[in-house]
C-alpha cells in the first residue's frame, strides 16, 4: 500500500503535518498541481553546494541554518507530492504518469 511508505504525521514537524492534513480538502485539480510541485532549481543547487561545503570545510552557523531550512523545504515538497499522489490514487485516478521531482528553474 502506498500510504504505508509515508511517515506518520506524529513524526513530522507540525507545519508539514498540517500541510499534509489540509491536502484532503483540495479538489482533484489542486491535488494534481500539488503532486507535480517541485523544489526551485536555485534551492536544490544551493542545498547541494552547502552539502559539499559541509563535507569539505564545514559550515558556519548561518550556513548550517540555511542548509536546515532548505532541507526542510525539500522534505515538505517531497511529502506533499507523495501525499497528493496517494489521495489522487485513493480517489480513483491513475497516477502512474507522475514523474519524479526535478528542480525547476
């Protein structure tokens, strides 16, 4: 079952858990949009640069906070996409055409 792979909302930050709970109230069209949401390319590239810098040199406290903020945003995006797909599937839609997330420009 697809929903079994999503973490329990008790294990998530409150803001993400709230966002996931609200998805149940969206229309199918809104769910399709949520299921196709991607992280902006600039965020993805910055997060990758910070990960490389963390491994190479370490991060300043400001950079560490930025990395945590970007990781949180990426987690939220991924979980919203997944939950939206589960809801669409439960509503009888074929979600097999959803593509893996790629960063957008």
